[in-house]
């Protein structure tokens, strides 16, 4: 295809490589197997390949500095010298070891069941989710009076690196205002935005050097523009971009927003003295008209029309129809075609998937395919319809096939969804009555002890699973192995005296995948990895169609485990909201409908478990909070259907059946009403690190149901003593009634080793006994 006259930008590319080459390189380096020079060489090779790939598939505005060895927010902290003292940076250019210490702690990271890592030695910086994605960034740290100084020239180095290869790129920087807003401070009452005047000179230094090196444009990302902003932030944006325009009049800034609508920030964004504005027209298609109508004549509009957050192939003719008028009105030299956001969040190349159902495959587009879509769209809109025709025809065919496919649409599921009634989401009796029934049934001691579900997934367990997947271990041998592991775990739980047992989840590869693989409507890939943080990648299931459950998914393992013991065996399920939030979700029905379909399937599983005799059933909703919309005004709607979906799963059972749920680390203050509406009989939460402060929300709300606040920090290999856990229980008792309290670890134990888990849980049981004896 000849290159279109309308520019094609990608905003950013996946960093990990088609075969996770970056992961391999990083982990080899951390393990001491390769040198720093070798790591840097491999990273450079990935950048070269990525530029070449984008160019070959039709991108004309290539990004640079979108690559990062670990995280672009961390890179920004290093760039401006926002490096806390403990990392031992003495000024000047910061060595790589400083950045890795910030990322992983001085002694490297450990993993936890919730997927979050925590440094073991000099602590890693805090990590949190990048807006509403599953990408995690390292949280910058700020203090009053902080000075900034350039400690990395990476943006310039990578710009020049591309230039030397013959690529003229548009360097990407995280904007100063979003950067400050993403940071945290230990100083109460201090607003990091106060630091803007002292931060700006470092940005100006970098921008000036980029400009002097030949960069005509830079892309500055300010995704904070899609959030609810206060006046201070608005002023900060005016100040930052006013300063850039004044001091660098020859540098063109593409101010880049994504993950939502500009909404009430539209006028502000359009008033900033920048040369271009990028808007997300996938999350917020409706803003196209307003943006186009209000944008000043000379402003270049970057139209983010290809979904950078999801894996679906676009309907190109439909998009072209939608954009034609805007392009005609503004002129080809004042628009650019782009993905909604950086393509960092999608897998690299669909062509690597050789085992996918060919129909499903034909509906998908990953990074490489999305670049092709952008190019075809730009070609068409530039007027070369013939050149774009093959891509447009294929796109239209795929869209029509997907719309009509029986693999996507199941009339029985639609009928069932339509018949959901309010009473299906209501338990038979209120909590107080259920609690009494359950108390008589279980006759548990006060402060009953339990765990969250998984036990260590040892090397042996992983080896057996991969041998089974490869076909090297047959079904019967694998089953025998898993039974032995389960039996050992059950016996051991009995021995140490836990009150409520679990089967250990040895048969599960992952808490979402395990269910997705047994439900229709989900597809799984071989290589469709996306970066979660640093070298960690996830391979989310693809929810492409109506969800149904052919047969029970967990009953066999539960029944086997219960047959080994007289103690209650808690059954273990993943909840619908978590399955949804950790998958690539279909874009042809509302998220809430997709979630309700999953909820109905899980509801059936709950009933089958109850029928088999399960008296306690845990439905994990680890990712409930993660799904919260970026704008406050949209929270109630989300929480409304999310809670309803949980209740659809949980409400079919008898009063005597005890429903548990579990949530990983969450702030509860602002969602406590929704948590209470979930009405689980027991909720276990992560609290040990917060010294039980997270219980404050439950106390002040007078949360009535039972709670298991975690007393054992499973993120650390350290074995807590009975005394410290007793102290934590004492703190919990200040905030809750004794009758509400369960004793459990913070989260599942699958990433820990038995050597720590055994003494830690034995100590936990001892702590519970001490409290019972003295209370
Ligand atoms: N039941 C799951 C486990 O124990 C819960 C994990 C999670 O909350 N992330 O592994
Ligand atoms: Zn958890």
C-alpha cells in the first residue's frame, strides 16, 4: 500500500516482544545469567524490530521513548531525579541498578496470589494500577521542597537511536501534571502539584534537547484530562503547557488523552497552547462531534478510533463513515488516525496464534493487525479507496460473520438473561436469620480459622501441570498426582487444627482461566501476552460469546476433598465480576450483560455444589474494586450491576449454606455500602499490612455480616509469630464484634512455599486459640 497522506500514529507499542523476549532478558539479568550490556543489547534489538514492524505495516508517525525496561512512570521518576534517598543515588545519571531497586526492592521481588509483587529488602516503590487497566506502574514519591534534576536522557537517546536507523520518530513523554498527580507523599496536607514550578525545568531541558536533536513533534500524555479535575489541576495544566509553548515555540506538542471522555475538561484541553490533541473515540465515541466543532482551526486532531485496550477487529467501513465528515471539514493535514491509547495494552501479533478457532481468530486484531487497520483507514480517508478496498472488504466480512455467528449468539442464554428477576438476587432470609441457622449447623468455635483457598503451587505441581499439558503425563496419572497433593493438604490442615478446610486448588492453573476453559464463550491464546508490570505478563482469556456452562466445573474436586474429612470443606469459585475484569471482554454487548451471563453460570455451579453437600461456598471477587470507572459519577452504575451479579451467584442457596467471598487489597471506605449490599455471610479481606485500619470502614458503617481480616501477610516469606497475630486480632476486636470475626491469612498461599506456610498457619491457629482462651 502506498503511504496515505493522513498520518498514521500508534502512540506506543508493546514492549515485551512477540515471544516475551524482554521478560526472558530481564529475568536472566536479574538471575545474574547475562550482563547489563547484554540486557541493553537485547532491549535495543526489540526496539529496532518494533519500529521496523510499525513502519512495515503502515504507521507513519512512529513513537520513541515508549519503550521501557520496566515501566514508563518509573522512567519518568528517574528522568527528573524523583529518586528517594534510600535507593542510594548520588546525583548525575542514575545507573540502571537504581531504577531496578526502585522497581523491585534491593533484594528483588516476591510474588503473591493477587499478582502484586513486593520487594523483600530495601522496599520497592509502591505499585498500583495505571488508570483502569491491568498495567501497574511504580508510584512516584514526592516531598515538600523536593528538587528535580535530570538523571536520565533516555528520551533523547532513544530518539537518536531511531534516527540513526533512519526513523524520524515522535518521542513520548508522560506529562508533568499527570506524573505529579500519580505520585504520593507521606506529608499530610501536601499537594505534589506544588512541585510543578520546580519540575518544569527538567521537562524543558529534555524537550529542548529533543527539539535541538531534530524532533519536530513530541507526544505528551496527560490522561489525567479524562478524570474529574479540581481547579488547581486545571491551573497546573495551563501553567505547564503555557510554559512549554512560550519557551519552545518551535516544538509541536501532541497533547494525548485516553481512557475516557474529556467531558467537562474539553474546553480546558482545547484552550491549551498545543499543536495537536489526541482524543479517545473508542471509550468516548460521542465526543467526536463536540471536539470537532470546538477545536480551533489550526489544531491537529488525532482521532483515537482503533481500540487500544481490546483485541477486536474494527469495522473499517463503519469507522470511515463516521469520520468522513470530520476529515473533510478539517482537511487531511489537520487530522491523524490513531488507536484510542498506546497499543501497549494489546498482544503483539495474532498471526502467532495457530490453535485458535479460525472464526474467533478472524474477528480479532492485535498490535500488528491494528497498525494495518489504522493504515487502511487512513488510506481510505486520504481518498485512495482502491488501495484500501481489500482491507475494507475483509473487515466488513469479519464484522458480518461475527454478528451472525452461532458461536457468539446462543438463544437459550439470551432467554435466560431476559428472565432474570429481582428475587433471583435475594437470599431467602436476612443475614441475622441466616447467621443463626448457620451457627446451629456448624457449631464452630469463636474466632474460627480458615484460609483463602490455594496452597503452595510447588515446582512439582507446576511440573506435573505442564507435563500434562504437553501430553507427557496422561489424565489418569495427573489425576492421581493431584489427588495425592489434595489429600496431603487436607490431612495437614486437620493436623494443625484449622476449623474450615479448603482443597488447595492444585488442579487450577489460574483462578480465571480455570473457569474460562470450562465455560463456552471463552477463547484462550498461546502467545497473547500483555505486560502487567515489569517482566510480568498476563494472558487474559478472550470472552467472545454468550456464556454457558455445560457441566459442573468444581464439584468433583470438592467432593473428593470433603470425602477426606469430617470438618467443613469450603468450596472455591471465582466470581463473575473478577472473571470479567481479568478478561478481554466482548464489545458487542454491554459489560453488565456479559457479567450477568457469567453470573448465571456460576449460580448453577453454586447450586450443584450445594446439592453435592457443600455447606460453605466461597465466591472470590478479588477484582471487584478494579472495575470502578475513572469518573466518580459512573461508580453507582458499575457497582449496581457488579453487586447484582454477585448476588445472582450467591442467592439461590438455602439459609443454612454459608456464602463466603474474598477480596484482595482494597480501600473499602468509598465502596463499603456496595460491599454490604453483596450480603456475603463472610468476607475475607487483606488487612495485615494496614494494621487493621481497613476495618475502620466496616466499623463506621456498622457492617453487620462476618469478616475475616487477614492476620498473615502472604506477600512476604516471613513467618509471623502467634504474638503479632494475636495483636492484630486485638486490633480487629476494637472495631468489630467478636461474633463477626474469622481468622485467616490475607490471601491465597499459592505463591508461598510450604516451609513458610506450615509454621505460619500453625502460629495462626495458636493465636486464635490464645484469643479464645483469654476472651
Ligand atoms: N481463592 C484464591 C486463592 O486462594 C483467591 C486468590 C485471590 O484472591 N487473588 O488463590
Ligand atoms: Zn486475595
